[in-house]
């Protein structure tokens, strides 16, 4: 099972040589989290016929993937939601800096932050903070807000992204989030940004703010559609395919 991404690092280049020489013969099949993990294995010389998707998936018990009616959609709050540790790797510093820039230039949407960590976040009314939440609580929050943001500097895949998409959230992901090729179609159900480009993220905040109710709903439903391929059932499907191959 592999969830690492292909980054062409020195470690991966050396690892691919060692893998080909000593370890490639030990596994018959490989289960990966998504496209980027598949690319890594192919770089290591693993035949594509031995690679299956389905390593990770969201739980439909906690994050039901259902298209909501018009009444429900209008009840969503115009807010960006971050779920994760408030640490450097997750890009919390970039998120706060970009959001404050957006706010100072007339931004109207709120920012909601869920998770633990020592990063000091300004105490202003537009930023709402929550401590660690259980899955059912996170699910309810997802269903009541429009946009999900993950500005990670390194994220191998990110099941949290699949959970947000399954809940009908519009996605804002950094290019370093491993699941972006699997769960994000730029301009269709969200947007992609460079973690090193603060103004790009600020502009995307305004881009989402400019969308009307119908556009928001279309993107929300598209997220659900894309996420449907990554439910917990995908693991069982992959295992059955391997057993019957």
C-alpha cells in the first residue's frame, strides 16, 4: 500500500534503483491512494497492471454523499473551512496571512478553523475557531458551509479532502495536496493554487465570493459526483479485483 507522491527527490531517485534491484520481486499487487501514488510506483518500475486504486476512502456513515435540494443549499453559510492541525506543514500561516489580506480588501466570507495546534490565530469576529471535532460533528459543519481549503506544503493524499467533497464542498487546494488530481477539477468544483503565491490565494477567495447561488450549487454537486469514486467501498472493490485477477 502506497500513499507517497512522486516528487523526483534524491531519496526517491535512489530508492527507485534500490527497489528495482532488491524489492520489486516481493509484491504481486499494489494498492495506491490516487494518481500521484501511481506515478511514483510507475517511476519505480512497477507495471501499471499491478497497481490498483482504493487505499483511502471516506466513510459514508459519517459523510453521506447525497445531492441536496434547493432549500438545503440556500442554508449553507458563505465561509471557508479548514480542518487539520494548525502547523507549518499544513500551511496555516499562509492561510491566515492570505485571508487577512482578503478581509482588508473587502472580503466578506468568514473563515472557520477546526483542529489543534499552537499557531496563534488573530481573534477577530470573521475567524471562528473550533477545537478537535469527531467525524459526525465535522460532517455537520461541512454540510452547512460552502468552501473547503487545504493549503498544505506537503499532503500525501488527504482523506479530509474526499470527506469535504462528498459533503458537497467547493475545494481550494494547494498544488502539493496529493489528492488534487483525483478530487479537484479546476474551475468545475474548485480551484488550485501555489502555496508560495499569497496573492493567487487571495484572488481565489474573491473568485469564490463572486459566484452566484446557482454557480455555487453546481460546483457543490460536482464535488459530490467526483468524490463518489472514493468512498470506503473503493477499498473492497480493489481487493476483489485483485483476488479475481
